[in-house]
C-alpha cells in the first residue's frame, strides 16, 4: 500500500459517495481535464450493440487508489487503513471535502 500512496499525484472526492481517491498521474491541462471527466466517462460508457464493431473501450481507472469514504473503509485491511491515515495526516491541508473537488499534491 505504501508504494501506491507514494505514487499519488491527485486527491479527488467522488460526487455520489464522497469516497476519496488517490490518482497516480496529472490531469491533461491542455484540454482542461478533471478527475470527474474520467470518472464520468467510465460511469456512462455503454458497449455497442451486438454485431457492431469499433467504438471506444471502457476507460480503465484500476490504477486509482481508494482512500476511504466518510465513516467507511470498505474491505481495506487494518494495516492499509493505518497507512492511509498516516498519508492523509501528512496531506491534511490538501484533502478535498466537497463532491468533485480535487487537489494536485506538490512533490
């Protein structure tokens, strides 16, 4: 878990559950990209009907790191919870609190 936490560049607050996510890469500034754009693209993706070819693939956000939701850790182990708590304490002034807020961490 520590290696994943060390890779976090962006902290983002999910709009529907207020889950906090660590994102291991910057957003594309040249197009005004935000984490919500990527999350929404994954949420709203629909496969083409049977028999159709082409189209875009579903966006992969599997490299995003779940950092917990208010009052809930999901199935995160206690050891990982402790690591996340220490990480969040280190960045406590940069934790987004509102839906869709995001912060780029300084290296």
